C-alpha cells in the first residue's frame, strides 16, 4: 500500500469518526494530515525532462583494472526538488570510488556532473538507461523515468601465456607451421633419404649413402611442419560447473580456454571455439590476432546455463574437420566418457583439460573428517573416469586449479604422449 493511499484512508477515517461522534478532537487530528497531503500535491513533481551524456573511460580492459564513468545530466524541465538517480550495474562490477546513485536537486537548465569508478572480473555489459525518480519533499508522489544512454564495457578473461603445446593430428593444412606433417620437404627433423634432385642444396647431399651407390647421388629429406585445425570446446553446463550457491569453477575453465586458444593461434594454427551450455555458441575458425579477439570476446560473454537439449555432450561433427585436433575443457561427469571416446574413435586427436572440481570444492568447505572422507571417494571416482579416457587414447590434463595453469600445461602437453610418438601419428602421405 502506498503512503498517500494510507494517509488518505486515515484522513477519511478521522473525518468520518468526527462527524459520526460529533467529537471536535477527531477533526483536529485530521487537520495536520490534510495539510500534509495538500502540501504534497502542491509540490508534486511534474514530468521529468532530463538528458544524459555518458563517457566510459575504456570499453575493453583486463580484469581488475579501474574504469571511470562520467555522466552529465541536464534538466530541461521545471525545478526538481528531490531527484534520485541510479545507474544500474551488473553483479560482476564493483564500485571502488564514488557512487552509482545520487540524490540531488536540479533547477531548470542546470547540469549535474557525476563521476564514479568501478572494477570487475570477466564479463560484458551494455549500459542501457539511467533510472531517474523525482518526488516531492515529503516523498508522497513520485515520477519515475528511464533515461536512455549509450556505452559498454568488455572485461576480457585472463589468458596466461603458454610457450608450447605439442599436438600431432592425422591431417594438417597446407601452410607452414610447427606440427610434423609426416611428409618430406623443408624442415628441421630428419625424415629420410631420396635421390638428389636438381635445385637441392649441396649441404643436403648424404655423402655416406651416395658412396655406396656410385651411379646415383642421394640427399637428405626433412619432415615438413605445417599448421592444423584446432577446435576448443568449453563445457558451460551449469550442473557441471556450479558446485554450490556461490561456488563455481567456470571461470577457471574460461582461463584455460583463453590460454590454450592463444597458444594454438600463436603457433599459426586455425582455431575455432564452441561454448556448449544452454545453447551452442560457435565462433568460426580463423587465424591470427583478429581470431584471438573474437575468441576472447566470446569467452567474456560466456555464462553457464542448463538446457534439456544439451544436458549431455553432443558435439556436431560437421563443425570440426575430420581427424583434426579437439580440446575439450570441462570438470567432467562420468557420463561424458562415452561421447568423448566416440570422438576419439572417429579419428580426432583429443585433449581433455579438466579443472579438478573435487579439490576446488573441498578447499572451500570446512575441514573435518566427514568432508575429507567424501572428498577421497569422489577423487577415486574421478581418477577412474580420467583413466578410462586415457585407455581410449585421449590426452588428459588433470588440473588442480591451485597451481598456475601455464605450469600444468607445459609439464603435461609440451610433448606428445608416448603412444602417439610410438605410432608416429601425423599426416598420411
């Protein structure tokens, strides 16, 4: 019930009681209420006529860096005795200096210069409107209006630099890169010996082999190194990443996706990003710095969500070239093993980077015997799940998020696993 309605009912009750009982005291009590209501109506605010100009100090920043917002509000209407201004901000932004709300008075033609500073973590926000509320001195009558503004802020995720990730796909592209292609040509590593061809450099001649064949001259051949197609899949299902009311491991998965994408692009590979959660968000594959920006923008906007259609892992095969490299980033459920093994059986080279949700959640809970016992059971189940993937020929990185990601990746993915080196996985000649 609004204040003015409550006061009106009380005034009506006092007047009715005074007339019914012929008691002047009731009428005397009604006089202050009548004056109070009359003053509220006399000084009630008229229609709001404000314009807003906004300037955001930066539209693209790293997490934790301060951003200053400057607002200029001009009153083109009558005098407003009490004006409450609020600039709504999302939860991932925190005001560190000034305030996102102001209570002021504005005369006709007067302008207010307003400034505040905020910081935030990964996310994207577009400033839509400034909320204005004008009221009389007693707060009886209010006029509300949303004042349109423009501006946006994009806070990109952290992407620790990983120096090298060794991958070996069955199919490579035609451009020079860093992935052994299992084809002879220009390169560094020795590949084989063939007959000398006109135009071969003299230092490539293998004199020892040529000495055994007086009628022919032989030259060393080196293994070509090319680029590959890499698909990074980020698991954004809420039931996998949300571990409690205020506990989520999704930001760690975001960090891993940003860091790996940057490393693959820095090696010259063609990289695409698939965010798999409430819906499928697909960033088309590309090369270089522009593709890095596209992927970072997609990761900044990514948020966990649930969908019955995507409750389990279903990866459209048409999005990724056959026999290319796929990197799946997820805390993992036991039911995810089967679809990942099917991907491996289809010829894809598969890397699974799994933030350890058991250790992450355990660190946030009270340390008692019951919780430690439950953590040991869950850790054993997780170890079995990861072992099933390894037995299927999947490279698995079990990431304890308490350790820096770049250290874990460089120790785990700096060279191909033993089974891939043994079979010499590369491009078929």
